[in-house]
């Protein structure tokens, strides 16, 4: 007897069912809202225009440039010496009669003070001439030269302001050899002290 071959299993019976995986939904990405637009920056104001440059000076071709003109300085009034640039000290008016009396009472010592004081005042006023200290030394040791120096400096006060001097160094001749006629020194003092007093009054002395 022949054997009957086994029947092969049907495909439906031998194959196991394949499990079906569930389909997960794709994640939805969150969309960010659009960022607000920044306001436009304010426009910068236009820069001010630079002023036009001054025109260049014209070439003078070998000529020196003209110096700037300045107003002339005011002239110094009478009695105001240039070295000081301001009001000069004014000397004292000394009465001629009083000075002669003081010379007699002091036995001539007042004359030393008179030379010292008058030369100190003239030096401070004009900035020229000998000082009172030098005048005093000369009056003590070589007194006969002082009338010439004193009258000369009094005359210079007038000459510096363009006036004719009423006395000069020659006026000292009334002192020496004028003393030989006794009244010579008196004439010299009246002339010189009077001229000095007139000058001080002309510049404002009382």
C-alpha cells in the first residue's frame, strides 16, 4: 500500500498574524508669533555748515607785510614824567622869606636840609638828577658846587616840558663869586627857590 503524503499546512494556518503598530501623530511644532518691528531710529539733525574761511591775504611779492596799526598812546600831561607812567610826586612849596629866616636862626644848618629836601623831591618827580642823600653829602663837603647843581636841575624841570628855564647852572654865579658882594647868595636863593616854587604850583602844588 502506498502512503498518503502529508498535506502541507495552508499558509493561513501556519503564519502568525503580524501585529500592527499604531501610527503616532507627528508632533506639531509651536510657531512663535512674529516679533514686533523696532521703531525706526530718529534721523540725526544735519551738521551745521562751517563758516567760510576768510580770504587769504594777497601776496606782496618781496614786500614786508604791513604792521598792524595801533592807536597812539595819549601824551603825558605836564608834570607826568614818562618813566613812571602815572602822576609824578609833587614837591612842596617853601616860602622864600621863611627859608631865609630859618637859615639865619639855625646858623646855616637849614640850608643843608633845603638841599636834601629839594633834590629828593625833584628826583622823585622827574626820575633824573642827583638824589637828596648825594646832595646832602656834596653840600657838607663841597658846598660851593651845590648852587650850580641845584639851579641847573630846577631849570631842567622847565626844559623837559618845552619851556624856557628861568634859572640855569649859570645862576649859581650869584652864589660864588657873588658872595663877594655880600648880597649875591641872597639873590641866588630868591631866584632859584622862586623858580622851583612856581614849577610846583604849575603841576598842582598848593
